[in-house]
């Protein structure tokens, strides 16, 4: 489980994300991370996903599953990437800024999930809690825990995740894969 952030930490991360997106959309210099009042939790290495929505619909989502830089820097980088580099969407335009809603998911360290037979995988998952990474060969895909809201049955969740990975929906039923789980601390504007 990720260590919970304070209400102030959450507010600062949301401000960092909003400020970065706004600056880039207006072609201004990005704010220096050091100008924010960063607590030790925000300076510690952390992994995050930044999800943007517009009028209740996904508008961009980019993140990392493993920490490689400060959580504050990770959020700033992924906010910009979600707004301007998500290949599923055109780059965000300045006129969209008032309509964008930001959600941040602070990712816990990854845990290996062991299971003996393919059919055991669905029972080993904790719906509405586990984020899941499936790996087989060079293929890899993940769903954040929030995806359980749309796919509450483990069998459906795994089927869609296999398809995201480029495999058939029933691949998980016949093949052992490397499975990693994680939790998130999610918060939004």
C-alpha cells in the first residue's frame, strides 16, 4: 500500500499538474518544481499516473508504475504527457483548460502475484483494490484499480487486460503469465 499523502500534499500535486498543463498549453515556461512547498513525501521517489477527463470522458492518461524520480517531478512530467503526448488524443488546446478535470493516482511498490494454474488467477485478485500488470514475452499491459468500476468481474477484467496486451480475451485461462499487483492512492480536483 502507498503511504498516504496529507491533504496539503494532494493539493500541491494537483496544483503542480494544473500549472504544468496550463503553462504548456499557453506556450509558457514550466514552473520550477522547487518553487512549490514540497514535503519530504513529495521529494521522495514516487510513481504516478495522471488522468485527464473532459465532460466525464477520458482526455488523456499517462504514468509510470515504478518510481524513478521525485513524486512531485513524476506528477509534473505525467500531467504534461497526459495532456499533450497521449497517442489516443490530439494535444490539449488552451481553450480546453477550464473543462479539464485532473485525477492523480499515487502508485504503491509492485508486488509479484504467484499462482499455480491459469484458472487460479481470477480468484487471486482483489477486485476494486488491485491494479494489475500482465506480462508474457515482450507484451505487457496494466489496468489501474479504478478500472474495476467498469469491469467488476475478475474474468472480464482479465479478459480486457489480455486484449489490451494484444492477446485473446481468454489467454489468461490457458497460460501462466507474470502477474504484478499494486494499489493506488487516488485523488482529484
